[in-house]
């Protein structure tokens, strides 16, 4: 009886998984030897009587392989993304006492502005009510020529702050397509690149949209910070559909 001990099961780290996947993708994009298998499976688009028996490399012509390679390259060229603004933010947790010692006037004003944001958002409506009240008073008492009331400009409304949505796990090409298909949405989309480790999330993020292939450790970290406002999605179409639902909501 063979008493040789079994080799312990090897469990890859996230970094090792990323390296293996990247190498597998590189091999698949440069492979010519096993393209016949893809051609054989692709025959499903043809009627049964028009399909060929393809069981190996020698059963397809070199011209067919070459055309496959050309079509693959054209597809990859179309997928090369133009520059996409990918915003990366890192949050480092510090003790409260240290934060209080290091905070300056500018940071204090910034925090104050965040808490005053709801009031600022309602400021245009308050100004309109004040203007209407002033107009009614002006009708009861005619204003003198050149008065301050005639010269006072109408205040411009303050731009509304858009809900910030964090999207994690998407490649630059996928991010570009999502941005193009969500033009006109009243949302601020912030992407984390799939190849980067997540060490923090934007503090003002209203929702997290995570690709379902993201590692469990990242998903757990996001759910710990944002609770039930973390949604797993599959593919670009479902991502755009979910963003459309968020765009129609009034409670973000």
C-alpha cells in the first residue's frame, strides 16, 4: 500500500488568481492551435443540414483559421477603450483624537458644507417664496424710479448634488460602455478598477454596484460598510438596468 502523504490542497491568493486569469486571457487571445473548437461550437447558428464535422485542427482550412484571427483582431480593436475618467479614492481610518488635532479651518468648513447640503438644496425654493412675497409688497406700494428693488438681480438656483454610485469590478472597456449608455442619468458614477485592491470607499457613496465575479473579501467589506445598499450584478445590460432604477428613485 502506498503510504505517501497527499499533497495539501493549494488555495490561490487573490493576487495569484488575478495573475493566472490575466495569463489565461493573454493565451486565449493569441491562440491559433485550438481555434477549430470555437468554430465547431459556432456552427449552432447554421441549420443542422449545413453543419460540418469538425473534430480537430486538420478538419478546418488555414483560410478559415486566418479569417477567424482577423475577425478576432477587429473585435479586440473595437473593444479598446478611449480614456475613461476612473476615480480612485482611499480612506484611511484614524483615531478620532488624532483627527480633531489635525483638522484645520478649511476641513471644518468642508464638513459644515456637507451638513448644510439639504438646506442649500432647498435654498432656491426659499428664495422664490421670498421673491414672490416681495413682488406682492411692491404691487401694493409703487416703487420709486431707480429703487433697489428694480436693480436687484434674480438669484440663480443652486445646482443639485447628484447621488454618488460606486461601481466595483468593471474593466475600463466595460466602464466606458456603461458611461455611454447612462448619459442623461442624474447620477455620479465612480468606478474602481477591477485590477486594484479596494482599501476604502467614498464616504458620500449612496449605493454600491458590484460585479458578481468580485472576490468574497471585497464584497464582504462593502456590505460591512454600506449594509443593504450593495447590489451584485451580472454583465453590462443588467448594470445599466439597475442604474436606471436608481435614477428613477427619489430616496437616494
